[in-house]
C-alpha cells in the first residue's frame, strides 16, 4: 500500500504545471479577436478535471478527478479577484494487480483512503484567493505554505498549486487571427512543456484552439496534443481534452476539462 500511495501522490502532482506566455504569429486573416477575461462580481464557475494515466512498464493504471468552483469577488481596473475551492478529489489506482480507491467524500473507506486524506484532504473547502489581469497574468496567488501545516502535504503541494493557478490561462497580449498561435512554457518538477495554442475556429459562442506540446526532461521526453475551447463571452474554459505520450517511460495519459458558468 505504501508503494501505491507514494506513486499516487507523485502522479497526481505530475498532472500540474507553471505557465509563462510568449505570443508568436504564423498567419493572419480578417476579423481577428482580442482575447480578454470578461468577468463580473458574483460570477461563479465550475470546472471538473479528469486524468487517466497508463504506465505499461510499471503495470500501472490510474484515474484521477477533481472538482473546483471559482467565484469572482470583484473586478477593479485591470484586475480580477477570485476565490477557488476544491470541492472533491478522487483517485483509482491499479498497480501490479493491487487496487486502491480514494474519494474525498468517503475518506475512511480504507487504509489507503485514510492515508491519502491525511495528505491531501486539508485542501477540500479552503478558499484560495487569486488576482490576475484581464489577459490572465497572475498578480497574486495564495500563501499555500501558511494554509497547509502537514509536512508531507507541503512537500507535495506544488503540483496542486500549479494545477489550480493554471486553470486561468494567460492569454496573448495582441489581437489573434484564425491560423495564428501563441506559445506557453510549462515547467513542473524538472519537466518543460512548450505548448502551442492555434486558433482554428470562432463560433457564435466559443473560441476553438488546437493544442500541440513538446515535452522535455530527464527521461521524460514526449508530446501532448488536443483541443481547447473557451467561452466567447468570458474566455473561461468550456472544455479541453489532450493526450500525452512519453514512449521512453511507457506512459500514456488523457486529460479532460469540463467547465460551465453556474451563477
């Protein structure tokens, strides 16, 4: 059980990232768009994240899920202040024929659940405050160190922090046209992902982007491809899916984000 617990925490944190943005142009046509967050005080959004990881060499399969609510406190000048709350965390892991499950809503279901909840359960229900500009550049993030007192928790929190921070995508500074892209550098645990977002379509309600990422790191090279859909009115995530492939370590993973405005 200890081996599964350690592996579970490491993989859960691997799903996270830190973003820096640098827009580049590839082509242009008429009717470009300036992507900006358009949020109002009292707005509330729900984002659900599902991750499915398969590591053939380790005989490991893992499914993870999280539910996060983000509420807008105020929008002053060029800044937006929000509180985000983890509502629920789930995990299913099968390693070398041994299976374990964790659900934050039923934390005492097994010894594994109790150990997992001791490490990550304190995240549930805490208001995490973020402030960012209208194009998603972070101004301030929570003081995570003061929020979590469990020593084991502090060691593992970076991945979760990055996951939450990056639910707000940093948008390009300038007008974007269909066929153009901007790039972001994502760094987590010594792994660098260079992500390219290409605007492929604009509908009455959505902006649609193709995702392509090259991943480099010590023994962790790979690619990630998929699609991102932003709400045309708010620029918040409507949906996103991507597939990660790291052949050197025999890892395949799928990521799915589903978002909606609930108030």
